[in-house]
């Protein structure tokens, strides 16, 4: 940070960089969407008047639609990421490689199907297969999330093995130990977000009877984690300039 730049100005500049990214805007909308979903459930449970509940219902519904529109075409990025991971020349653990590829393909398929469903939702063309496509989309998302969760657990196991061989006291071993701790922290937080997200397709597919309050709260938590990761990402991007 330049000595002539105040912390408040730097924070504002960082926020503007964050909000300028599609991912940043999506994470904020998603956080508000799932928080509103939790609030709707809580207010219904406590028998609050409809006038109190309605604003949260509107936010939940409209922000969900807005996010669908903002995501149109983003499935291409996920499919491209899957191809890049599969064909990458640099050495990569084969288990992580294929779990990552399937994770990208699963989420990419979810986004592609979600785009098709949007055509029906906004009334461009009504389709008889919308419900079937929605279920298929949730299955694809659940598959991608499951692969991501397994990849995170596998990565934590590998980090534990690396830690046993690292000399924590001096030299390169101490640096390696700090790197392992940092990677473990990031991977653990990502695993929490993935598990929270898994609740959503499991609930929508009715594989387990989960109330809207839990779905809303887990979606809210994973969204906050997403904001945190995206915030750090934009900070790193600025430092590299």
C-alpha cells in the first residue's frame, strides 16, 4: 500500500475491484438469497404476518432469477477448465486430476441445463421436460460437489503425509511446514463450503427430508466462504500488478 493512500480508500478500491467481478456480484446476491430463504422459514415457523415475510420472499425469488441470468454461458468456462485440467502437461496427482475434471464437468452440466431451463422460466418457450431437466441439473451439481468433497478429503490426507516428513524446526522444512498449514486451512474451509452446498441438491431432489431453514443457513454459510475466497483472490490480483 502506498503511504499516501489511506486504509479506507484502499478498502474502497478493493471492494470496487471485488464487485466488478461477476463472481463477486454473484456471491453477494447468493448470500442475500439464502439468508432470505432462512428468514422466510424462521418467520413462517414463528407465525409472523405475511407482510413481514413477503420482502424476504421477493428477495429470495428475484435474486435467484437474477443469478440465473448472470450465469448464462458460464458453463463454457467450466467445460474449458475440465479440458485444461485433463490435458495439463505439468505433473498432477492422477486422483486429483480426474476428481477435478469430473467436478468441473458436473457443475458445467448443471449450469448448461440451468440455462436451458431459464428459457422456460422467462417464458421464451414453454417445455414439457423442464422438471426432468431440473432434476438432472441437481444430479449433475451433486456429482460435481461430491467429487470436490472427495478431492478435498484426499488433499488433506496427502498434506498429513507430507507433514510427517517435513522438519518443522529449521530451513526448508520450516517453510514447507508453513506452506502445509496454509494449504490445510484453505482446503478445510473449502471442504466446509462444499459440504454446505451439498445440502441444497440433496434437499431439492428429496433424497433426505431437510427443512428450508437448514438449506438456507448452509447456503448462507457457503456463500460467505465464497465471498471470503473471492475477496482474497481480488487482493492477490491487485498485488501482482
